[in-house]
């Protein structure tokens, strides 16, 4: 009976993938769409120890970004179609930028602002056993498609990864165990694989053993390149901070996933695909992909990532976004 149910579920997922593919230009096959496995590959990836200045988000900024809306504690608020909310990635990126300003200026007003921000982010999070997730409290149609909507509350591997980077760097600056404890609970979210029945989840494994860190975790995953790599940045920061051996398989496997699949995102002589589920191209995200592939080269020393970064850059010389 269980086997029949499993087969029926897979059949329904396959049919759904086919329908969505026809209607919305998806590139995924029913095999890819499952992402319900638990054994992932992590062999053959080396991890290099980088200096702080070679890490992502380090730009030597001297001026803090100014946002349009703030709450009563000077925490920036995101406006989505008139709905004010605490947007996890918006807060993470604001925090990482503020950290960069603090590291450059050593002005304690920026560190004070970061303390307030991190405590606010932690206070509104979903805490589940030894795991913490940062919610999006608004519905979000992917690529403005009302047939493919993330329903609130939802969670994102990209948000988890960028906030992991922020809390790791806060611990480095303060030695306050609060930030280390939150970092551990964020890392734990990446170990809650969809294939093990966890809910919510931000990590899933394909039939081929690729570990995906999903920016938009849904039944038919998007496999979004930039969000996956931003999540990798968080895993790298956490391993750099703690040197915990149990982190390495997730870090290496998620990097290997990029190596195994980056050719699927490339459109030779054109802008790369934003994700593998939709045929969407964005010149701005193409530029992000180029930078991210170079960063993976720095993390690993693997020349393939640098070759692909240069190939992506060459693809769009003279190409304008549609």
C-alpha cells in the first residue's frame, strides 16, 4: 500500500511538473521536480581558508544605507505593494552592509544598530526545537505569476544563508554567545531535508544526489542559482567560524551541486537563467551569477568556477536585457 501511495505521489508530481512546464515555460523534468531524496554527494570539493577581505559582502563601505521606512526602533521595514513587513533578506542585506561600514569605520553607532537589528530578527523568528527560521509574512508571486505564489508564512534558503553570515560575523565582533547560538540554529535549518519529511524545509536532494538550498521551497522546487549560492556563503561563514566537521558535507555538497548544474543555467551568447523552473532571464542577476561563480572559485580553488564565471561574462558582451 505504501509503495502504491509513493508511486501515485510521484506520478502526480510528474504530471504537475509537465503541466506547469507547458503553461509557464518550466525547464524542469519530473525526475528533477521530486527532490525528495536524502543521500547527497560531497566528494571532490576542496575548501580554502580565505582572509576576511576576500569574503562576500566586504566592500570597505563608509556610509550606511538609508531606507524609506523604519519602525520605532530604527529597524528598516520593507514595503511590498503597500504592505509593510520585516523582510528577512532585506534585513540581512541591510545588516551585512552595516557590518561592512562598521568594520571600515569602527564607529560604535553602527555596531549598536546591528545589535538592535539582530535581536529584532531573532525575536520574530520561528523557533522549532534546535532550529530557527525567518518568516516572510506576505504572499509573493514568483516572477509576478499569480499561478505560482509563495503563501505566507514562507521561508527561504537565501534568507537563512544571509542571516547566518550576519550572525556569524556579529559573534566574531562581539564574542557574545547569543550570536553563536543563533548561528547554530540557523545552520541546523539546512540539515532538515525535505526528503526526511521536515516542515518547513529549505534543503532538498535530487535523485542524482545534488543538495539544493532553495530560495523558494515549494513542491516543485525552482532551483534558483543566486539564492542557492547566497546560502552557500552562510555555510562557508559558519564553517570558517566554528570549524565543525559536520558542516563540511553540506558546504561541499551544495558547492558540488553548482558545479554539476551550472551548464543548465548558461545560455551561450545570452543572459543566464535565473532558475531551472522558469525561463526567466535578468541581466542584473546575470551579473550576480558572474560574481558568485568567482567567489566559489575563491572558496575552492577549482578553476572550473572561474572558467564559467568568465564564460558567463563573455556571453553577454553587447547583449541588452529584454
